[in-house]
């Protein structure tokens, strides 16, 4: 009897799906979830209802495509300044159309450009902004299928900048893996940072030493899982169809994990939580497998030197279990004069959980960087 046949196969698929759910949510080991007392069919209907709730993921800009140096097509969108907007722009320079800065937003692992929904809504028309999907995520192509390094993502970001913002000052904003991508860009192209970058924001990210993160679980257990996880992921990546079935079969467990590792407060809008689920579950397991080894190898603390002297923001949720606030504090320590913001009662997806705090901090950064790198 085949692997997917019978109850045993589905149980194995469910276990595999649960494991991938943990990974996609940013964890590296299992976690206890309270027993759900509502019937499965009711929960399924509730998820469908939440899928139709709210505007999350509906904001669109002018589409474009960048070509990575390996030929992978990367999707991005541009929100232009609204020339008819007579309100003051974010840099206070006297009108939205006067802002010369392009803000480039890089999203995190298993998310998409839509994860910046609230910030995009607030800045829309006020500043030129580029939102892009990292390879294998959102609307971007996967690439050749080999393991993806953070260095590769830095080169991808350079391709997006060249295509979408080939001239003028830049403000670079990165969440989680997106922040690592920004660091990789600086490591490879310090001249771009020197010549064009007017400001930088690191949101819920890390400069390295991610192997020390325990995800709120016993460290010994996490380390044991880390030793076998790369091989397990490679095997699961070759059985993507089975794993995706398991993911669907364990949707309730997956939802609990997403909430635990993405948010910290109890008052998060259920539609926002479901929106995060949809983004995470949309990333195929073989893409998860391709990216996972990159995080253990990530070490870009030294690259932060390229941003010294620039307006900078290092922001984290106080209760982030995926990239703890201490990692953001380490980033801030490398950027003298930058602003450190630790948002209370917030987790890893702080830009969705506490959007006003993130938007306000970004707006303040843009005000500091608004005149560009050459004006002092």
C-alpha cells in the first residue's frame, strides 16, 4: 500500500504538515496547542468567512519585473507620489510631490509584499515606494531550485533597485529575512549605500547568531531538532504533494502555531491573523526547504557599518519569539545615533499587530531622511 493510502498515510501526512507549519511560522520544534472545542466544519467556515473580511492584501501598485543575475524573475510594485495631494509630505518639505526619496520594502520569510499592508495604506501617495516579493514568495519566480542564501537575496534586492529605482536617494526597509537581505546588499554593494541610501529601517530582524534562538522552547530540544532538520527538510521537499496535503489536514494546529509565533497580544483582529496564515501557507514546502539553511549561516553584523551616520531605525516587538528584541538591540548598538524602538505587547509580525507604532516610527525616519543623502 502506498505512503498516502489509508489512515496511517494520512496520519503521517498530518505529522509532516504540522512540522512544516512550525517551520513556516518561524519555529524549529513542536509546541503544545490548547484543545480546540469548536467543531472542525465550523472552524473551516470561520476561516472562509475571515478570508473575505477586510482589505488585507488588496492594495496594488504599478507592476514591474526585475531580472535577477541568475535569470529569476522578481515581481515588484511601485506606489508613486500623488501629484494632486496638497497635504504635507512625510519629510515636511512642503507637498507630497517634493519628496525625492524612494522607499524600498523587503518582506520576511514565508510572507509577501502584502505584509506591509498597513504601512502601505498610510504612506500611499505620500512617498514613492517599491514593494517586492522575494524569490519563491508572492508573485516572484522560484529560481533554479538550489538552496537560497542570504547573499543571493542581497543580489536580488540590487536587481530590484536597479529596475524600480535606478536613480535618486533610497530608504531601505526590511522585516525579518528582509532585513537580512538589506544587510547582504550593504555587504556586497557598500558603494550603493554610500552614494544613494538616505536611511534604513530594520524591523524584527537579526544580524546573525540565530542558532541561539530557542523560540520560547527548551534549548536542548531545539538544538536536537536543528541537527536533523536540514536532512528532514530535503526529504520533505521531495514529497511536496504529500506535505501540502498534511498541511491542509492540520490547518487548526497550523493556525495556532501562526498565532503563537507571529503575534503576542490577545486582541489581534482575527482577520489579520487569518491574513498572516494565508501568506505563510501559500509558500510551498520545497521553497521552505530551499531557504531554511540560510538562516543558520546568516552573519552580517559587520555589514551594518555601511549604515553608520545615516538616519536609522531598529524596531522589534518586545515578545518576538522568532527574532528576539535582543537581536534588534544588537543592530541598534552598531548604528550610533539610530533610533531603537521596542514595541510592548507585540510579536514577530509587529507591523500587522501594532501597525500604528511601526508606521509612526517609519514616518519619523522618513522625516529625518527626507532630504536625501547629499543634503545636510
